[in-house]
């Protein structure tokens, strides 16, 4: 009996818990909820806490994440044409949140996963239209003022917001930003080719500048060397002349016996000219080879 | 009594059919795969319950027929009419026998086919890797399946106890399937709890386990069918229903396992372990012990321990508390009143903008622009300098270049409340923000600046931009580091950039060579000039000294000459001649009266000794 009572108590507790489970629900701080009564959205709940409802199938609860959704549903490059007919790939990301849970539930019964593709189409279409109004230089420019990213983003956001407000999607977009811009494959190849050509210009410039600079340096060096040597030659001549002038003071001595001086100068010249390897051919008329003449020797011996 | 048993069998059947239908609708509506698989079991159980109920009726008819026959026998006495015990006279018995002989095996074979085909189809369905259906309204699903489990358990427990007490073999199969259905519904409910606790695949895994169990049951049915062929038929011995699964019986009544275990212990220890007070206590209070454990488990949720490096947020009925829990022990209301969410806030987290590192090249010790080291992702960058164009016609379209970018961004959570409650996925948003800021920065910056002088400033600038954007979105993080070490031209043109560097080096080499020549030329010219002047000075000095010395010599020679002019001249001549011609080759022609033609070979001859040890190569 005691055992049965305990089982009944435990069973009753379980039934109460089960009933409580069916009739109570929590809404987290991160959530908003909508309570439907026989399928009709009757109570949107935006405050967190413990809430009560009738058990299913009378009332049902639909919960949604109320935080900013930063999912990358538009995380794909789409090609658009800019105002100056340049193809440009762009991808954007948006932050949005549910503003009216009851309306959101009616528009998107399957929740966020259903809303995102719809929103993606809306944003994509608006983005293409706005991109078409701007030249490429509004996106990419290193000049004063730079690119106009923020202005274009605001333009797209305003256009998307207008459509959302007009049709009441039950959500609001908090921000919209370009994530990335790029170029189509064919254009990329052309850009690569241009970058290569640009490098070739730089290569050519570097090579020729090097050769020109080297030539200039060498030419300048030769000029300076030539100037130095010329100056040195001049100086050498001056010194030489100075020496000659100094030496000329002693020429008067030779005037005392001009014949002797002339003879001695010739002897010096003879000696200097025979310093190198030379071959001489004499006959017996040339002194001292006159000694080889028979009459000379005979005369001398007879004396 | 028989009527009651049939009533319970009918109740089993009704419970299985009703709950099976509702469970299927509920599981289908809420995308519960496990719930749908469990209804296959309930369906097969319903078929088994229906057949066993029908077999019960046949046996009841046979029993009534037999009672009627016995009554007639007693009232009419023994007569030839009633002595004929041929089956022709017992249509109910004949019907039952025909049923057991033909229908039951065919039905069991059909059950086998149903089980096997279902298991096969389920396995094919689950083998799709992409298959992950989100369970909708898990709370509702949990409530329903918990209720199904409770209802089936009450019916099944009652029926199985009744069948065991009354030893009614035909009530047992249906009761076992009902109990199994109860446990399976409880498992589906547990899977749904897993989904509620943040494990969306829990339902899928439960479905897989149930499919495997179905395959096991099919295998057992097959084995039963094969063994039935070889089973010895002993007259008078009541056969076990062929469609009754022992596996289902065991799974449906796990207490049978305990009994089996007790018997095994008795056998092993050689005395009745099951008769000891310990075993009796455990058997008697097992429910209480389990309940106590559940209560202890529930109470243990009142304490939470936060690990070092972690912070946690606590939510009271879903409403966030303003207190952020730091490392250590904390008390809270039990689950599900208070729930705790932990985060590693001290950890430095990172993400990479642009090219993601390639694990295959992670061990490379040298990373070059020209060799692949990451999955290349190019960013558009502006070109301010168009001076390379030869003409003055600057293109209307701005020049753009491409840069391969791989930028690590390191961050730390500084405000956990913002990080958790502001954005659904902070990491995703930060990745978007960082990529956007890099894109925007490059689109407004000059290619050459980024590649050279602005690189350092770019890293600081980007860090500040990302931090500002994160603050604007209330991400609650601090950007610690933004690295620009891996920004370079795309691999396709990287070699050309290296060639420019090579050309610049060649240029500097040519200039340096020219400088070297310059130095050499000027140094040599200087030396030559000095030498030239020195030589001139030497010659000048020599000239002067020679003039002086010759003058002095001449002054002294004059007296000698004047003393004997001819002799002096002769002597001077001969002395000088002898000295001057000492090394000259001399030919003296002594004959004067001939007309000989003399030929002199004045060619310089190489000395013979110089040619020694010289060999000519051919």
C-alpha cells in the first residue's frame, strides 16, 4: 500500500511536470516569440522570461533569434556593370533583426531560414541597380577623396529599407556593407597582363637607367683623368724647361775649348748610341783596327 | 478469463495503432526522423498484436468447441457418433491448425520482408551525408513522445505482467511490442532533449540507432524462420508463436535481463545470491535508488564551476542576469530555471581574411611569392601612379591591380554580454567586418605604397578601422593584432615583380661597376700625373747636375788637352771606343783588294737553352 502511494505520488509529480512543460515556456534574452492560438498569431513576446500558454494544439509557440543576424547569405560574388561599363564583382553582408515577430511569422512561417533567401534576392537586386549608377572610380580610387564605399552602401541600404518598409516584412536592416569587390576572370587576366607590362616598363627603365648612369660615371671619370694627366704633362714640361734653363748656366765653360767640347760630346753620343746590342763592321782604316795594316806595324817595329 | 485476455490483446492492438498513427503524424509534422522510424516498430507491433489476437480467438473457438463436445459426450453417453474424433468433426480446431500451419509462417515471412526492406530503405536514407533535417518544435515533440512512452508503458506493463501471471503465450508478443514501443518513444524523447540542449543531430543519431535495431530484429526473425523448419514437432507440446521475437521480448522487458543475471550469479557462486538480503534490497528498492540518483542529478545542477580562462552568463527563466560569472564555484537555481552559458573569454581567437593557409604547405620553411602556399584570394587595389603611361591621355577607367592578401586578425572578448546578446554570430560578423575593412582600405590605397612605405602604417590603420567597426556593432571585442606579412602580388605575376627587383639590382650593379672604374681611372690618372711630374723633376735635376758635372769635368780636361791635344784626343777616343763597343758584335774587314760579297745574318737568334724542356702540344 505504502509502495503504491509512493508510485502514485511520483506519477502525480511527473504528470504535473508534464502539464507544466506543456503550458509553460521560456523566452531567452536572445529570442522573441509568437504564441499562436489555433494557428493565428495572437501574442508577440519581446521580453524574456517565463511565460504561460494553453497546451498544444490550442496554443503553440514560435521562437526566433532576436539578435542581429550576420549570416552571410549574400556571401557570393555577383557580377554587375558599373556606370562606365566596367564589369565588377561585389558581395555584401547585412545585419538584420526581427522587429515585429508576429508579422515576421506570417511572412516567413519557416523562420529565419526562409527569410534569408528572400532578403538575399531583395538586396541583390537593389545592389545591382545602385552599382549601375556609379563608375568604377567610385569603388576603386587612390586619388584624393578615395573610394565612395560608404556612400554607395548607404544608398543601397536606403533603397532596401524603403522596400522593406513598404511591404512590412517584420524585420529591419541595421547595416549593409560591401564585403568584397573583385573582377571577373577574363578581366583579371587582362589586369595580370597589364601588371606584367607595367613591370616590364620598370625592368626596362631600371636596366637602361643603370647602363646610362654607368656610362656617365665612366665618361666623367675619363674626363677627370684626362684633365689630371694634361695638367701633369704641362707641369712636367714646365719642370723640364726649368731644368734646361738651370743647366744652360754651365754651357759657357765649354766655350773655352769648343773643339774639345765638340769631340767629347760626340764621344758621349757614340757611347750612348752603342749601349744597346749592336753590330759593328769595321775595315782596317778604322782606329784602332789600323793596327792590322802591315805597313803600320812594320814602321812602328822598325823605329 | 479468456475474454479478459482477448480484451487486453485488443487493447494492445488499439494502443499500438492509435499511438502509431498519432506518433507518425506528429513526427512527420515536426521533422523528427527518429520519431518516424519508431512508428515502423509500432506498425509491425500492431500487426503482430492483431495476428496474436486473431489466433487467440481461434484458440478460444477451439476451446469452446471442445467444451461443447465434452458436454455432448457426457449427456449422450458413449456412442459411435461421438466416438469419431476425426478433425472433420472439429472445424474450429481444424481452422486453428490450418492457421498455425500456413498463415503464421507466411505472416512471419511478410514481417521479415517488411523489417528488412524498412531497414534497407532507412539505411539508404540515412547514408546521405547532407541529410540533416531541423527538428521543428522540439518541446511539443518531446511532450508527445513522452506521453506516448508513458501510455504504452502502462498498457504494455499491465499486459506483460498479466501474460506472465496467467502464462498466456499469445498475449506476450503483443505486450512485448507495446513495451518496446514505449522504450523507443522514450528514446525518441531523449533524442529530442538532445536537440533542445543544442545538439541538432541527436534526433538523426537516434534514428540511425533505431534503424540498426530494426535490422537486428529482421535478422532474428530470419533465424527464427530457418530454425522453425528444423524444430522437432512433439505432439501435445505447445509451440511458441513463430512471429514472437525473443529480442523484442528481451528489449521490451529488461527486467528479464536482471533475472538472467541473478541466475548466472547463482550458478557462478554455487549458492543463491538472489536470496541474499543485499540482492533483495537492491531488487526491492531499485526504483528508489534510481529516483534518488535522478534527484541528486537534478540538485547537482544548482552548482556550477567555471574553469580558468572562462566566463559564463546565467539566465533565469531565459532572462539574463547582470552578473557575469568568473572562474570558480557558483550556486544557482536548478535546471531548467537557471541555465549557464560558458565562453572562453581569455583565449586569443583569430581568423584570417583573404587567402586561407594551405595545410599541405604548412611545413615549408621558405615562403615565396612564386610558389603556392595558400589558396589564393585576390583583392582589388587602386593604382595612383599612371606615370608609366607614355602619353598624357590618362585612361578614364582607373587603373586597378590585384593583391593576394592573407591577413590574420587576432581578437579577445572583452565584453561578454555584448558578444553573446548583440549579434547572432559574432565571429561571422567580425570576419565580414575585417574583410570589408581590408577591401575598403585596398580600394582606396595605392598599390605601390602598400607594397613599400605604407605597409607598417597600413597594419595599424587596419587594426584601428576593424576595432572601430567592431565597436560600432557592439561586438564586445578587442582587436589585438592585424598582420600584413602575407600581402604580395598574385602568383601569376609575382615573378615579374621579382624581375623588377633583379633589374634594379642589375642597375645598381652597373652603377657600382662604373663607380669602381671611375675610382680606378682617376686614381691611375693621378698616379700617372704624379709620376710624370716626378720624372720631369728628376730629369730636370739630372740635366742640371749633369750639366754642372760635365762643366766641372771639362774645366779639368782643358789643361790636359792643351798639354797634348792630339794625344789627348786619341786617348779619349780609344778609351771611349773600347768601352762603347765592348758588348757590340764586331766584324773587321781586313782585305781591301777584293770584291767579295759578304752576307751577314743579323737576325736575332733564340738561345738554345731557352728551348730546352719545351714540348709542343699537337
